[in-house]
C-alpha cells in the first residue's frame, strides 16, 4: 500500500472516530473518556485491536475536537469530561444531514430544487468549498453558480449556509420545469415526461 493510501485510510479512521465521539457527546451531553471508548467501539467498524492504541486515537480526536471548538474539557468531581459545544452540535447536524441526503432513495415529486449563489471573489475559498459539497451530495451544475437537485434539501441548504456563513449569498428555489432537462433526468435516473 502506497503512502497516499495509508494517509487516506488514517484520515478516514480519524474522521470515523471523530464522528463517533461527537455522536456520543450529542447523545450523552457530557461524557468521560473512559465512557467514550465503550460506546465508540460499537459505532465503528475499523478499530485498532490494541485498547491502548484505541485510547490514543480517542484522546487525539478529543484534543482535535477541542482545538476546533466542537467540544470542551470539563472538570467535575476530580475527573475530566468532554462536552459538546453548540458549534459541535451544528457541525454534527450538518454532517448527519449530508449523510442522509447522500443515501436518499425516494420518489421524485417532479420538482427541481435549485441553488444559486453569488459569493464575492474575496471569499473564493468558501465558494470552492460550497461547490465541493454540492458535488459530494450529488447536485448537478447548470451554470457556474446554479446547481440543481431533484429532492427536498432545504434543511441541508440552511445548515450549509450557516456552516459557511453565506446566508445572503445563496438562494434556494423550487422549480417545476427546466428547459432541456433530459440530461439532468438521465443523470438522476428519473423518468422522462
């Protein structure tokens, strides 16, 4: 296995552990690191067999969550606990909604969801991130800043706007018809009219 593959696998594992810790924090509100290990083991597929190595991963991820402002350390009765922050709750809700949309299989209501944005050049990095997320979810680009999706995604777009702090720069619309939509229908495996 090459260096790039190892780095990618390691990043995926850290992401899985981070999501498990955030989910456990969300459910429990506040937990001790000893409790994280027990609950997270049930949530993850790929864990190190060595308990010490797993605890190292959890502590490393916990420290990363604290640095990112997604969690905070709390001392209580001489013990150290990890507590999810409001930012962490928003981040987790965003990631869960993204996963829900990606796995979405439902009946099309014959309406398109269109997202248009006009993000200033000085915020180019945010614009690029927005486009990457749209591609990841499965949106189709009609024009550089106009994207379309066949299913309800209003909650996701609201979370995305909050996550990227671009509320006024993004518009969400429900459209009944798009001219020459055969290519888009084919892309989403939707029936022709």
